[in-house]
């Protein structure tokens, strides 16, 4: 599991920044057609594979969970920050939001049609990431999909890199390295979206979103 001190530092940092974060990102999808597109692909993939509940793990103030609901998914959010969860409940009272950890989510085995993890693994120390990925695999039903977003490191010689995140210590990942970790966890990559940094971006990092799928029982 993620070291308690790491999780505590991250939780406390996001509790302190929650109101500012919610204000900054509430309408972030409005100006992000690529994000809307990949979320749409994720929603269609989940529905085509039989649907089921979708967990937005690291949901923050809940705006992406709400968008998944608009796309027709039965979505709920989980976040380690109690303040974030309270803001999400206030903003979207018709949706479910729970306080919890990605390393030990209170979700039964194999019950989810989808898992969304948008920039929520970036605060996980690299040596602890396999535990998180194993949990993603555990809670997904056979054929279920994972969409995971993160910032890319500078090249294949840098599987992971620390970067200066404004809220808490954070890591970047080389996409092929993370895709290999997903494959080893039983979640082979289906597709990926790469967003190149724009001149107006504060951080000049590539943004990666990987779509992966848990194999169905008996599949090769």
C-alpha cells in the first residue's frame, strides 16, 4: 500500500487547496475538446462491453464524474481528500461520492464496468504503483475498461521523473513504461491519446491518456 505519510501529506495538501482547485477546474472540459473526446471513447467502450458502474478514482471536486454521468454512465467518485468529497457532494447532490484510497478502495471484486484515473496516480511513489494497478484490475469486471491520465517523462531513459507540482510531490511516467506495467497487471493497452504541450501551458509536459482493458474470462 502507499506509505501512510505520503498519503497523509497528499490528502492534507488537497484539503487545503480544495476550494481553489474546484474553482479553477470546474469548467476545464469546456475548452478541452481532446479530453471530451477521449472521455467519450471511454464511455462508449464501457457501454459496448456491457456497461456497469464506473468509478472515478481521485475524483477531486467531482466535475469529471458529473460529465461521465452526462455521457450516460452510472458513475461515482472516490477521493482521499474529505474536503474535495464534500465539495463534490455539494456541487452534484444527485451523484455518489466517497472518501477512500486508490490503494485500498472499498469496492468489491470484479463489479465495475470502468475505472477512470485522471492524473490521480501522479502522487503515487513509483515503487507503490503496482499495488494501485492491481487494485484497478481487481475491481474491474472481465472486459471492463480503464482510462488513466498522467504527464509524460522526457524519454525512455527516464521511466519516471519527479516534477514540481504545486500541491504535493508528483511523478511523470514514460508512456511505454506505464503501458508495460498495465500489461503486467492484466490490463493491456487498447489505445492512447497524446497531447503535446501548448505555448500557454504552465508545464511543458506531454499529457498521456491510456485506455486499457481487462481480458474476459477464457480470452487469450
